[in-house]
C-alpha cells in the first residue's frame, strides 16, 4: 500500500483556507450570480465550483493512480503510451458494394490511416443476403453488403492482411463474417495465426441497446464463446469480442450506465468462457472494449480512467487472473454520433475534435473520429478526410501525446474518476443481485434504466438546461450540406445478380456436406468438438452465403424478438 498524498496538518490548513475562499466566493456571487442554476456533466452528475486536495484526501497514489502499464492501469495499459506509438487511427468505412468500400479503404490508407474498420449494411448486420425480401432497398446504405466469401475477397483486395489490423462491426452473424475473413485470408496466402483485428461480437449489448437481434440470449452466448475458444487456439492475435459501451451510450445512457453495463457484459463473457473450461489467463488478454467519447470533456476522460481501474480489480479479485495482461482494459473509442447535429453541420467538426481529444487524454488504443456529414449518410471523401486529419493534427501537432496521462493528479479529474468508479460499482452490485446480465435483460432492467436516462436528458434539452449550439441556443437557418453522398439504387440488383451467379458455380455436394457438419455441431452440446468455427470456415469456403448459415442458426437455435417494453 502507498501513502496518502497529504499530511493531516496540511489538510487542516487547507480546510480553513477553503472555508475562507468559499466565503469570498459567496460575496462575489452577490454582485454577479452564477450563470446556471445547476452545473452538471452531460450525464447530469453535479459538479462543484472548485476542486482541491480535500476532494481526494483519501487517495492512495500507488493503489489508485499508480504508473502507466502497471496495476491498476488507471494511467494507461502501456508504459510508453503515445511516446512510443500513437493510437491506431481506424476510420469506420463501409458503403455500397465490396468494391466501393475497398476503394475507400485504399483512400484512407493512402492518407495515413493505420487500421481498417468495416461497417456492414443492415441486411448483413441482421443475417440476410441482399436478395432477401426483408433486405430490399437497404443494399449498401449504412455499410457494405457482404453476402459471400467472394464479396469478402473483393472487400480486402490488394491489402496485406498480416500487416494491417481489421475491425468488423458485426454482432449476431459475427462468427460467419469472421469465418469468411479467415477463409479469404488463407485463400490469399496469409496464415490465420498472423491475422490481427477485432470482431465486435457483443450479443449482450444488442439485447440492451442496439437491437440487431437474431437468436435468444443463451445460444447467442454459446456462439460468442465458440469464437473466444477458437481464437485462443487458432488466431492468437485476434480480439474475439469488442465489449461495446458505444451503442449503450448512443441509446441514451449516462456515462456511468455505459461504464457499468458494459463492464458487466465483460464479466458475463468471462464467466461463460470459464464454464467452457477455458483458463482466464489464456483468453482474457484478447478481450477488448469499445467506448463512446461524448461531448462532456472531463466526464469522458474520467470514465475511461475509471474503466481501466474497475476492470483490473475485477479481473484480479473476482476472476483471480495472474497475468497482468488479463487485467488490462484495451479499448477502441469512437466520438459520439448522437452528439452530431444536422443543424449547422460544420459545428460537428468542433464536437468531434473535443471528443477525440478526450479519448486521447483518456488513454485509448484506437480511435475513430466521426465525419461532419454522418448525421445524414455514409461519409463523403471530403468529410472523412477532415475527420482523419483531425486525429493526425491532434497526434502530431498539439503536444497532447507527448506526456503520459497528463491530467493525473488533477483534483477534479481524480475526484470524478473516483465518483464514476463508485457509481458504476453500485450498478454492478445491483446486477449481481438480479442474478447476472441475462436475468437483468429478461427483466428489462438495463433497458429501462437507459430509457429513463434518455428521457431525462431530452427533457433537459427541451427546457434549455442542456445546451446544443445551433439547435436550442443560437439557432440559425443556414442551409444543409450540398455534398451528401448518395448510394446508387441500381447497386442492389447488381449485388443480387452476383450472388445468384456465385451460387450457380458452387459444388452442391461439397456445400451440403459442409452444412451438414455445421448443423451437427450446432445441435451438439457446447464443446471444442462442437465448436462452430471450423465448420463455418469450411461452409463459407464451399460457397455458403451469410444468410444460409444464419438460417441454419435460426432453425436450430430459434429466433428472438425484442419485447419492446416502455
């Protein structure tokens, strides 16, 4: 244990001086009152007028703050942080066909992007091929359409998949898209053991927030654990889950709710993997997280610092991890899409910049900066380049990456970090009492907590208590953007035709044999012998489409419909 940072005598003197200052402050307010009735974060955590060592007098430096790369990792997971290497600049990209998105990938790489991030269209997210009646009109509009391994080959054509890391934002069909990625990489001559990247693969936050749903919770968790087990054995550089708070926050949660529910999702995945027989130190080091960097600058920094500390203590104390890497929370961050406005969209550049700076000062390992036009559509090249340049300027010009965790010791930041940790732990204890996250989801607990928070925030906006420039304060009638990207409607029929031609070329006997093996594994008890990943790789290599694999899942495991509680 370390020592407290201030002596009793120093604290007593400070208390007296603080009371004297407060008296002077109240006198000053008689001449000029405070401009707001209540000062609070965007999540409505009330903040005081001044923070001093009195607010962190119980702080133990070594136990609570420590050094970068050392437990409890409050100050970062790497000892060198950005002095050795900047965060991965990973812009979210996906539009139209695989060829369209491949061109965007090469455009971003040529302009300095250091990691790929793939957005899929809505049919792909839901496990349907472009030709499905349920998919009509959606091809390529919120991401790229990927139906077959041939699409995957076109998506990553000309890219060294052992050199670049790839993130894929996919959830219910994550195992299938990952199988396509692995099979295509091997077809191109790469080895699976050398592939690096992340599949989002976070089924629990889908039930809580994002709602791209396919299977019930239990089989969804089974498939997630299959990927963890397969990755641990076969693809050791891959992060098989990106435990995602981003979408929880986009649904309207507070920062504390985002922190608590996401970490508890992580607890659940660890528990389920242990039930499979995996050892915590064999897989926990490849779990990653995904945070939303919202508009409240200090709240987001404190959230990320608290997140690392909470996770480190959970992994050490709850799961008895021994390897320090198992206790490290490594995470990607994206600036807040829900903070962007269609009114005065150029203001979004400023919002994104401050949110990106908070993520950097919060110690992120990877960062996506939203484009100013994302409130309308898939980003244009002009807008996405501004968003990438935002990161590059912050990293190379501003000096903020020169010092590791420069805000450590700030009375306000440390006090807010402590408060975030305390309030998140209250939620974690509540979820334990409810019997875990699945039981809580079935009782609509996290869903209703988020709904209540979203409603409260919207009321504050409408009353003018929370200010959004250009919307509820200083509104204007400036015209909207002129260069919004449009997706050609004719792409859909072209994609349908390509999939039909692809199906005609398949060896039907080989395909049937692969699908029979996939069914056998799905129907078997969860185990390495029944892990779906080897069968999925064989199936997509034999020509199975995404929907054909998902339809088999739906047939064996059943489907899930959100109850829609209010």
